[in-house]
């Protein structure tokens, strides 16, 4: 796990939002030194010099290793690594590195906020620190100069003069501060004070250094004497902000660059996206580049004839009627006065909120730019002006973290920063904690990262908790009111923001926008046409709605658009008001049922990848259609949808979701197509038999769905690939009676039935029967182009080869399977297969290779944690535990297994009873190896109890092998040999991959002799399955 290290002040190290106590000063110095080269190795010789200087201990290498060892124990696993090139500190972030990055990006004030005091303050006595601290200090001073330079240029910051007076006193020989100080005095009309200060500096330099001021200062002195530094214009047209500006710093940089390359830049985005604030902050940052900056607020302007007046008013040029004006005096029109004012000025004109006057604003902008070659225009609008040369800057949502983010990770994202800042403004006690984080994430996500909506939501924390706000977002228009009283009416409530946008649409646009509100997963031209009444105009209207920021274009192979959640909710409200919601949802359901059935059929063959991608794109829409069918109690179409998605859910290992939807459909009245009824019945049965870990021999719950499926089969015998799979599986379990199933001719169905039977044979402990039948099935799927069938059969083949001891062949099969699974998004199966590959590498590694494997696994854990992939993190940690056990560090292995058990997700295959039994049996072995045989036996008993409930023979065999190891460690080698044989009887094959079993086998042969070992082992191996389980597993279960 990577750590966050702060050196811009006293050293501070954090992980998972907790500060870490590093111990003694040399430990702290080591971390500080490595942090300065974060992510890069630092040689041991360099560290010795940097930590001890000339006072090197007698055995410096061992002394360093001792410090490294002590420090590593205090850091998270994987944070401090050793490599051939030296030691590496894996840092999620280092404030000094972040400081330099922000300075380079022009975000100087944000960079300076990282400082908490003098750099490396509490390790200053170590040899490396003074030079590093001096360098960072110089960078800090340069950043301070840069920040002050911008403030001096703005001309409206009176406080900057006092700050520079203090800085020149504290650092009298730093020219940069003196240049800024004298410039600021002169710019504020205090030229005499500037001249006096210069004379004071000249005398001090002469007296103390025998030197003159620098040429730059001398030139500045002369220019002040000549009166060339008068009072700067302060651009009073730009309003001072009352709140901090959050999350758009990069956008300011983008817009600054755009204004350098383009004369008309338009910030585009929906209402409440923060366009106005961004435009003002961009203009404020650009004050030093322009002679004049004017802000024209067009929102209050109601007619085209008021646009020129608004611009002239912003410039202070609006004429007022004067009674004594001579009647014959020429009076230039408004256009002429505007052109005269800007024709030769290097200025920036802000035109804010253009959308309701878009055509007239475009004409005026084009005219002005044609007559004022030095002028730049920065506009904000919900749609572009559509002038040649216009640069459109589409404003994106604020950034949001993924669901599994830590507090520190979440606070790096602008949506969360904005919510927290605005929440603390109304409730000073509010903090982002483990308790409030989920609700804040939900709020920001459901509000699409839109600033105004987030601010309105945060304001509700005056009276509500974050969880209460999140819970009430289903009625967001009633909840999100109470904006600033001084804001325009359309920015005081969320409803007003949306209504303003809706009112600007024409009738056809408005009708389509309302219909598109039923699409939670985005829309294409084809799917929009299915619900629209616009006919051939649908594509044109979609583009128009995107231009007006009612839709967001989504880049991809096919043009696609997305509507923000708030706009969707408003559109649905309008559909309900008009009485058209039912008809539009009906059209939506009809279209997406066709999509699901078409793509579901393509999943079973060579078009599988394309079908998965299509279903991924439309998943939210298909699920919305399914919910609508269930709400209407439309069992036939709801069942057809679930049946169409069954194979998609299977590929993605989303068995819980599949069973949940199947049960929901089964609860509806009526009856669907027989094939769909059999499919949803089978999915529900899967939930009973597999996910609930119920024993089919004792649980009566499975009888009713089985009888119902068979009755449907007897009555209709529907022809469907999935139906054939269901019946073949039931036949394997001998529950179909004397029924004869039809001879399947379809090659895909034949191959999949064959594969499923092999998996079931493996699960029954009959893996030996599958050995010769796997490779033909692999070849069938390869020729059919079914990547999932190919990958899963390759994974099964790899398992068989690993048990046989054919390790290279196993590795080849698994390595071919993983990219196929990832291509399909079958990430759980891909992670499990990756875990098997790493497990094999650990099992085969010699002592010299274990250290390299440890580093690889710790890196994999860190990568998975950073990406929010909890499953991959836990799987890597399982392999790390086994590796630690192989290296003799059983205490660490126990800690890792405990961690996995605490964090496994019981709703996934990884958190199933099978996985729990495997983990607890490994825990038993590691605990016994650590010397606590009593605790190991208790862990084994738990593993046995869970394992037996699963009826999964490979898992029970794994527990039995652990029982053999514990029996050997308990001193009973004869029984250990017999139990080991019983484990092979349960599995159906000897396990040549398990490193502990290999060592046990060797140890038993050595202690018992080959003959006696073979005799006892054969006795256990000869037992039938239930007898073998009874012998091997603890009796108290």
C-alpha cells in the first residue's frame, strides 16, 4: 500500500486517512529522504551518507538494514521495498512533488497552500536535509513572488503592499520582492514612497555590501521618476467572489490558452454548471494581459435591442439624456459608440448568459470582432454562437471519486471539495468522515457533479444530515431550494435552473427532450426514433438538444447522447403532467426488449464480444425497461427480458442479480413463454441450490421449482439453447425421471452442455473422468469463436494440468484465458484465474525467487487498492499470505488471511462458502505452523463445517489436505498418510500443485518409509467419498 508523505513542514506520513507513528528520528529521516525520490530507488551507500554523513557506524550496512526493518514494520505492507538498485518508498503522493507540479501548472496559490512550516523541519540535523530544505525554500520563495506578481498586476489588492513591505524587510537582498514592492507602491499612486524605499535600499546595499541595486531595480527607479507607473486600472467590472473557487483551476489554464489562440471563446454547459464563475475567474487571471476587461451580464436583458445597451453600460459608456443638449449636436448610435470604444484596444469582453438572445449576440460579436482586431470575447452560453472562428469549450462535470475511495482520495476530487466547503459554511461541525463519505458520494454522483446543484444540496445541511439529503434526492426539485437571495431568480432553485433551459426550446425540441427522459443509459438516433414522434427530424433534434446543453455527447463508435439526471427527472415530471409517460415507456420497453433478445442470442457464438459491448452500453436502459414491465405486472415481457439477459449475467458472474430478477418475475401473475418460464425458473433454482449453499439432498425448497420446470417441459418442449442447458444439468443430477431429452444438434449447445457436465463432475469429486474430454471442448469453442466458453474451458484445463503436475501446460492455458475474460468484462473469473497463476508461481518458486514474487504481489495489492478493485486486492493478499507462509513468516500470513476474511464480499463468488472454507483451512495450516495447534484445530473445524455445507468436493478436499497437515504436525504420521489419501479420494485426483502437500508427502515417506506410507495412503485413497470425508474432517461439525 502506498503512503502519503508530507515534508513541507514537520514530517507527516499517512495511510488510509490515519497518521503513522514512524518511531525514532532516524526512522523519520529515512522516510523523508526516500520521499524526496518517491517511487525511485535510492542506493544503500547514498542513504548511509545522507543519514550519518562523516559519522558512519562501524557496520553501516547492517545499521541501515536495521533502520529499514524497523521502519518497514511501522508502514503498510509494500510501502518500503528493496530492489537491486536500492530502497524505494511507494508514495501515493508527496507534498513537495505535488507543490512543484502545481507551480509548473500555474496553480501557484494552491501549491503554496501545501506548506505547513519550514521544509524537513524535524529532520534538519541529518546531512541530506539542509540542501534539500534550501532548494525547496527557494522554490517556495519563487512561488510566493509569482503569486504576488499576479496580485500586483491586478491592481485591486491593497493588502499586497503591506505584505511586500514585510517581505522586503525580512529578505532585503531579494531583488524580486523589491521590484514588486516598488511597482505596487507606484501602481497605487504612492510613487514618492516608492522612491523613498528605493533610496533606503540603495543606501543599505552600499553600507552593508558595497554594492548598487540591480540593473532591473535601477531601470524601475528611472521609470517611476519619469511617471511611467501611474495608477493602474482596477477593472471594477469584475465582481469579487464571496466564496472560494473550487475545481476548475485546470479549466482556467485551458481557457487562458484558448484566448491566446482564438478571438472568440464560448464556455458551453447546462444551467448550474458554473460557466459564469469560470468566465469571471478566467478574466481575473488574465487581467495582466489586457488593457481593459468588461463583464456584460445578459441574463436580465429581455430583448435584442437591449444587448448593445448592456455592453455599453458595462463599459461605462451608456448615454443618459441631457436636457440642455443642443438639438443639432450629432449623436452617434450605440453600435458606433461600441466600435469606437474597442477598435484599437487590447481588451477582453465577457458576454455572460447568451443563450436566450443567441442569434442577436452572435451578430453583434461577429461585427465587433471584425472592427476591433485586438479584442477578445469570452462568452458563456448553453449553446454555441456558431460564428466562424468560435472556439467552444464544453464544461464538464466536477470530478468524482470511485465508490471505494478513502477520505483522502475523495477529497482530491472537486465535487467532494465543493460539497465539503459549502457544507462547512452552514454547519461548521461538518466533516468528511467514514460515516458521512458514502452519503456525500451518493449526493455528488446523483447530482451529476454539477456545482449549483451540489451547493444547493450542501446548504440543506443547516437542518438535515448528509444521509437525509441523499435519501430525499428522489424529490430533488422540492429539496434543492433556498439558493442565494441575491442570485438571479433562475439560480435560486434547481427547478428554476431547469425550467429556464426548457423554456428556451421550441415545441419539437421540448417534446423530444421529455421523451428522452426515460433513457437512464443514454440514447442513440435509433433508440430515440423508437420513442419519438419527430420522424426524420430526430437526428437533427438530438444535435440541437446537445448544442443547447440539454444532452451531453458521448464519444464512441456510434453517436450517442446522455441526459443529466436532474434534467431526466424534470422531463419525466413533464411526461406525467402531459399524460404521455405510459405510452413513451411502452415504446421504450418494446425497443429494448428487441435489443436484449437480439444481443442475448449473439452472446452464444462468434459475435459474443460485440454483443457484450452492446449490452453494456444499453444495460441501464434495459434494466429500466425491465423495472417498467415488472411495475406493470407484465410477466410475459419481463420474463423474456430476464431470459435474454441470463447468459450475459452468467458471463459477468452476476448470479445474485440474475436470481433476484427471476424471483421478482416469478412473483407476478400470469404466465410467459414456456422457454422464458423455464429460464427464470432455473435462475431461481440456482439461487436456492448454489448461492444459499443449501444441500439438495436435505433442502425441500428445490423440489417445487424442479417440478414446475419439468411440467413446462412436458407440456411444451420449447426449443431454446438455454432450455437445453437447463434440462441437461437437471439430468446430471438425476432429477428428470425417465424422460428422454432430445438429441441436441446445435454445436454450441452440445459443447456448452459438455463443458457444464465436466464442471459438475469436478464439483462431484470426479475430476479424473474429465481429463480426456476437456481438450476437444476447448477446440470446439475455439472454432465456434465463443471466447467465454473458450476461456472457461481453458481455465478448467489449466486446473487439471496443475493437479497432474504439468505446470507449464497449466500456465499456458490460464494465461490464454485471462485476456479473453477481461475482453468480455468477466472480471471476477479473470481475477480468479490470475490468482491461480500467481498461486502456481508461488508453489513452484525456489527460495531465491520468493523475494521477487513478494514484491510483485505487494505491488499488485497496491495497484488494486488504488483502483478500488477490492476483489483483486484480496486475491493477491491470499497469495501473499501463502508466500509469507512459504518464507516462514506465518504471523504475517495469518494477518493477511484474517484481513481477507473480514473484507470478502459475501454477495460474490469470492465471498462464497467455498472461498470461506478454503481461507479457513489455509488459516489452520498457517496457525499450526506458527505453533498454535489448538487454534489451528479450531480454524480447521470451522473450515470443515462451512466446506461440508457447500457440497463442493474440491473445497472439501482442500480442507481434508489441511487436516492431513495438522495431523502430521500433531505427531500422528500414520493417520496423516491415511487422511492425505482420503483427500485425494474426495478430489478424485492427487494434488501436485499444493506446496504444503508436496512437502507433507515427502516428510511422511521419510518418517514412515515408502512401503508403509503407500499402504496407509492407499487405504485412505480407496474409501468411497462419504467415508473419506468422515475420516478426514474433524468429527465435531
